[in-house]
C-alpha cells in the first residue's frame, strides 16, 4: 500500500472490509484507481506515482492528477451502476413497465366509468 492509499474515513484502505456491492474504476493506466460503495460514496482512492501522472511542472501534474481522479471515480460509479443493475435483475425497468400497465388499466377504467355515467344520464333524460 502506498502513502497515498486512504479510505473515506482517513484510515488506510483495506479492500477486504468492503462487503456490499462496490464499483471500481481506474485511469492513467491504473496509476489512479477509485472504489465507490453501494451508497455512491467514495470508499477508496489509490494514487500510485508513475510516469502517467507526471508532467513538466507541479501545477500541470496536479491538473493532470485531478483529471485522472475524476475519470477513475466516474468509471467506478459506472461500474457500480452496472453491478447494481445486474444484481437487481433490472427491477427498476420492471417496475416502470408495471406502472405503465397500471396507468393504462386505470385510464381504461376511467373511460368505462365515464361511458357508464353518460349512458345513465341519457336513460334518466328519456
């Protein structure tokens, strides 16, 4: 573990502590890696000094490092999203489909009630 490995509570990061679904991403050929938890919070950030994050000036190096961190964290979030979709069996998509069918059934029922009321009104007039 390098001097730059830190978990979200400031303690040294330990991947074995993560038991819930996580997302992992990396950038700069693996020199920067991130892990996010199921709640979307950053669990771990690793930065390994190497040629992929060094530039000619300290300011440029920090700018490049910041960009790599953003890429790694976004990749970890994308990985978490994919992991949760697979684990849930796309429950959200199924729920949206069910909701659509309920809405259609409800609209049909309202139309039927409106038709029945119009029919009853016509009968009462004659």
